[in-house]
């Protein structure tokens, strides 16, 4: 899809995709629309591209493991009286292929072509490659 971008964000303190889902579900009950959100200081400059089907890709335990579609961006006022950006998310967490990611602060843009692929619905983990195939791919620099 042209003119689309994603975000990548660390899910600090999260042990798994399931614990992220549980935490979001608990917090979403406190929201008027029942949707999960991530509140951040910075407003995405590439708002239009993000809202054109973009997602947040969640880094859990040093690996991108799941994504959530961004529904909208809301301006919210913090307890300190300053304006923040609430990234409102679709409640469905889609598991993705696992991609290692080094720690970073805040969020980063993620190009569509660099985004991990979704796992088939119902699959929790990737199927490991047969040993010979993994070795052959490593030999040619693919893995």
C-alpha cells in the first residue's frame, strides 16, 4: 500500500504477547470506547501515512513478536497539564514472524517493506525450518 508507514515500540516489562493482551484488555475497560491505546509525548509527524493502515509492531523481550493496527490518534492531557498523543489501537494483536530488535527509547518508524510478516491466524509461533534448509540459507546469507 503506497504512502503507509508503521511504528515499532518496546513493550517494557511485558513477558509475552499474551501478557501484553491481558494488560491492554484490563486498561481498555477504563477507556470510554473500550479500545487499547499507547500514550506518548510526541505526535507522529507522518500521521497521514500511519493512519493509512499502519500498525504498531511490539518488541517483547528483544524481538518483534506482534502488531496492532492503529485506529486513530487522540490528543489527551496528561496529569502535568501537557498535551500527549494517545495512539488508539485495534484490540486484535496479530502475531508476526519474530525479528530481533535492539533496545531504543520511544518509538521508531518502520517501513512497510521492513515489517515482519503476519503468522497465519491461530499460529502462536513460527514453524522451525528443517536443519538442512536453515544451513543452506545461512550459507548463502539469507539467514
